[in-house]
């Protein structure tokens, strides 16, 4: 099964200058709980944005999609998107925007963190919500008042 794990602002922004434009520790905990022990597929820019530069996300198979045939990094596998998504088991696509768009048609589920505020950014992800139905929602707020929801969407 292919699942997109996405955190997006109300206006679709998912990133700015290679970082996430908000800080939600609970979202990071959820991300870890969802992906631990599974394959995570990401673009090279997402790999470069990981907190521990050039180190894989621990206890996960890290697959990096890049057109650069010479690219390599310890703990990561370089692949085409097609080969990355052909793997058996549960696959979590974790960004960025280009990889989300390319994988969306193959995804059966989206684990979405809806951040209920507009942010400025240079990376965005939007999709046709009418093709998905909501199976779970949990609403939250940070101590400083930023509201967000953890939402599970399944393909219709």
C-alpha cells in the first residue's frame, strides 16, 4: 500500500527554503509512529532537508528519488519513482511536492496534517479532495494557538 504523509498549510504550502514553515512536535511524533519500520520514499531535496544532514531516518528503509545517477549517501538507496513504489509492503511517500504529485495517482491513503493557517512558501501540494473520503480526524492546538488536524483520507 502506498501512503502519502503530508503536512500542509491551509493554502497548500508544505515548505519554504528547504524547511517546514511551522513547528509542530506532535506532528513529528505522528510521522515517526506512522513510518517506523517501513520504507520511506522521498525526493533528493527532502533528503537534504532532513534534520541530521545526510543521515537516514533511523529504523526505516530510506529510498531517495533523483535523476542524478551519480547520487549516493550512506543509509539511502537511490531509485526511480517507479521502482521505489513497486516495492512490497507499506510504502510511505514523505515529499517533496514533485514526488507527492507524481505518486498521488498510485496512493491509496493520505495521512494529512492540516495546518489551519496560511503560510508563505516555495513548495506546495494540493489535490482534488473529492477523490478521497475522510476516515479519521483529530483536532489539536499548540500552546501558542496554532490549530491543526491529523486527518486520514482513503481513495474513493
